[in-house]
């Protein structure tokens, strides 16, 4: 995101949280629409009238003053409406048969009944935008919602939303939700802060299904089934993606089942999840569960600073082959997962921490750093052969008793443990670790507690490339395996370009390039130090495989002081770290000079020229009379290149070359009918800015930007229908 546009990292979250409440939104007190709030009157009709009034007014707040608003019928949420539950207010569910019937769903064979139907809820809506549930009151199912399959007229969830956009759920409490306190599917842009869910007497807390762009902070979710689960099913008739999710500073607990869970419904792919500062207390299945059962590719998931206690299965990663999805899926994969600073104490009886891939889909590239796990122990000596495994079942008990009390690993590649340990409360006759049918399994500074009757401490069975280094001289047993400890797992890191120059408020982008030097170093985690004040650094992605690149975005603010800084970029893979320097100069780049313009489209090259002072009213092209009618303030007055409209069909690559005397931000304004051009790599960022001209029907041009170092700049062709692009430099 371009800091020059005035969007700081935290501001985006704050802005999203405000979307459900239009500026100076009118307040619609439900009592003014006939609600009584005495706990016995039926207030559903009055609530729906208030919602309709707020919606028809263009948006507003539906206010619930202190009182109990009995709702034995379904509440129909609408766009641009925010529920404000004041202190002491409760919307209460009721028994009977007054709730909306479940809508038909031709795809209900691909997921459980509760996931397949959405209208049989206390509150439901479809294709809504800008909605919210805020305040300090409660929505309570009243013990009347169904935990199984409801009959017609019964509800099995409190809040049910499909295909929604811009949802805020903050401050309120949801309790006694039946099957789900909240079920959302196919949504995007979701913000939640200080939400409390108590479904410990019912089933699931919050199921986030096929949803993108989610931020959950300061939550407290207690479920009987899954407390907080991320899923992707086929209930909406298509395979949908999931990702860009953050969950911070949240407490979770589960009775019968899972605390923090991926799946079991896993049709669409998942990528970009960040969990930090989570406290989990109690789970009879997985504390941290990550499964791909229906063909999903799950990647780029990161757990950090998490405490887990009283769980039966501390950590489980599993690739299964249930394939319950409507798009004829194959077997999925799990990759690029990190666990940092995790402390877990298991409850008895326990399922050992497990990584279980599938012969058709391995678990790969998983790093555990400072992960300390204590299990109950107490088992006797048993066979060290692989346990049974039901590939169609995601439950931890789908895998038989693990032959290791600590980590059991099978069908996995490039798994690394650093500064981690396993131990037990009661002496155990099994080894601490067994890895089977895997490759590149590494333990660096890994501590194990030794069972007095175990046949060995650490076992490798058919592992191609293992390494174990740890204190206490553990007994290693290797059958059909090869050791790799003598091969150094090393890599290198570089910054490209090495320096950038920006003005305060602008953004610089660097490519962080990596390469393996020797062995098979695991994923490389990236970090930055020596960052100037009032400057934000972000990596996308924050972890790469050797040979891959990441984009480091350095965003300055208007208040960033002028000067040159040497930002230290650190890459860490297991015990190995390397650094590179990114030089950032703020404010002292001097006057930008553009020269040596060369256009490969010789037929129209004469109509290209370097111009100064971009502004409205100037001709966009050298071969047309069209002028700019809209020029964003962020680029007004900039140096720019007037192009030829007839070059829109040129195919030479590069189409144009020119030089700049200092680092600069290069904008390419592309006709929105054409979109981002194929030659633009992922360092070209969408600024959100647009140019508009006065062509017959005015054309809009989307501005993409990328930082370039001093020297030659080469840009590719337009090579598409629509107008040719324009070039702006700062």
C-alpha cells in the first residue's frame, strides 16, 4: 500500500471497521418501530421494520436500548445497517417453529447439513455490504437453537451470512448458538474486535468459510465443538479461495473438539494466515489443527507466541483423501507453515503431535522454532511400525496410537525443528520421535526426554536425508535412511536494487533475492532492522524458499526525516542467518532528470516526448487531441512521458527505454479496459490512483507503480485493445 496515499497499516483496519456505519448515520431505535424489549413480546417484526427503514434511508444504525428483545422468527439483515446493542440489551431466541425454513441447496451432499443451509437462523443475510454488529450487548439463542439437523421452523445458528462484504462484529457477545454462533461463507473484508462467543453448551463458535481479508483481535471464544475454524466447502456451488487472515490476542477453548482449526471442509485453497498471541485452554481434539481433506492447497500459515494447555492433540497436520467437494478434487497439500514460540501441555489421554501427509500429497516446508511440548506420557513399549490411518477422516483418532510419544512424522518433506523439545509427565515406553517415508527432516538443538524402556529415542525409517543434533546424546535408530548432517544447509541473500531514493510520504520497493549455496536449507524467514523512524517495512511473502524472491516494501510517512539509512535485511533458515543491506535515502535525491528516450515502435516514435508539469488540460498523446480531465494531486506537477496512442498495438518488448539520474518511482497509467500488463512483475503495485481523459466517452487509466534505481528504465508493450499507456515519474 502506498503510504503517499495516506493509508497507514493500522488505518486500513480502522477504516474497515467504520464501513458498517456511514458518516452521521441515522439512529433507528427499535422501540420506535414497536419493539417492547420485555423478554416476552415478539419483537421480530419491529426489528425488521427498523432494519428496512435504515436500509431505505441509505444506511443507518439499528439501536437496541437496554432490554430483552425476544425474537422467535428470523431477522432479515440488509445492507448498510449496523446493529448497536447497548449495555444491558439482549436479542433472545425462542423455541417453536417460527424461523425461516432452510432454503434448497443442490450441493448439500458435499458438506454437513448445517453448512449447506443459511436461512434457518436467528439473523441471516445474503449478498450484503457494509453491515455490523457492535456495542456491548448480547445475542442469545436462549437454549432454543438446534445443535443437530433442525426441523422446518427451527433455527440452528445465530448469525448466518453469505457473500457479504465489509462486515464488522465487535464488542458484543454471542451465546447458546446451537450448531453455530456465527457462520459466514463467501465473504470478504471482515473485522472483529473484543467479540465474545460462548457456545460451550452447544457446538461451534465461529466458522469462517471461503472468506478473505479477515482481522480478528482480542476475541474470547469458548465452543463445545470448534471454537474458531477456517473452512472452505461447496455450499455456494463453487470452489472459493481463502486467505489474508490475521488473528491476534485471542483466547480459545473447545470441549469435545477443536480450538483453532483448518477444516475439515477444505475445498478451496488457503493462503496467508497469521496467528499471534493466542491462548488456548482445553480441546478434546486438536489445539492447533491443520488438515486438507478435500483437495485444498494450504500454504503460508504462521503461528507465533501461542500457549496451549489441556488439549488432547497438541498439533496435528494431516493431508487426507476424503475428496468431498463438487469439483472432482484430487489430494491436497500443506506447505510453508511456521510455528514460533509455542508452549503446549497436553492432557491425558493424548494423541502425539503429528505430521501425516498422504502418498499423493505430502506435508512440506514446515519449521518449528522454539516449540516446547509436554505430553502426558504413560504408554508402554509398543511396535515402532507405522500406525493405521483412515485417509477419509480428519479426527486425530483417525490415526492409530502413534509409535512415538512426541513427534510422529510420515509422508513429509523439508521439516525442520530448531531450539525445540518434547518431554512427558509420566515415563513412556515409546521413542520421542519417529519419522517415516519422508525426506530432509532436520532437528537442530532439539531436546528429548528419554523413556526408560523405549527401544531408542529418535528413529528415522526410510528417510532420505535426516539430521539430528541435540543435547544428552539421544539414541538414534536409522533404518533405510541417509544422514545429511555433514552437508551444510546454507544460502545467500541479496537486495535488488541495493539503494532507493524517495521523498517523505513515498514508498520504495526492493526485491529480496535468495539462493541455496549448499544442502537443502529450509524456508528463509525475512526480517528488517535499522529501519528509520516513521517508516514501515513489510515483506511479501515474509518467508521464501531458497531461489525465490520476496518484495520488501518500505513506506515512509510525511514526517519521516530526510537522510540515508542502511536497513539490515536478515534471512534466517534454521540455525543459519545471513544479512544484506538496503540503502534508503529520504528527501535528498535532487531534481529528477529524464533523458535518452528511445521507442522501438519507429512508425510512431516521433509522437513520444518527455514532458514537465503534469496537469489537467494537457494533451495525453502526441497523435491525438485528448486531454487529461482528472490528475490526482499525488502526481500533479510530475515529469511525464507523452506517448503515442497508435503505439497501443506495438508488440516490441521493451517498447520504450529512457534514463533517470536518480532513483525514482515510475507510474504506468493503463486503460482500465486492459488492466495490468503481462510484463509487469509483482513489484508493480496498484496505487489506487486514476487518470481520466476527455476522449468521446472518457477513458480511465489505472496507475501502477514500481521503484527503479538510477540508470536505464525499460517498459514493455501495451499490446492490447484500448488506449496506449502513459508514463509518470517522481
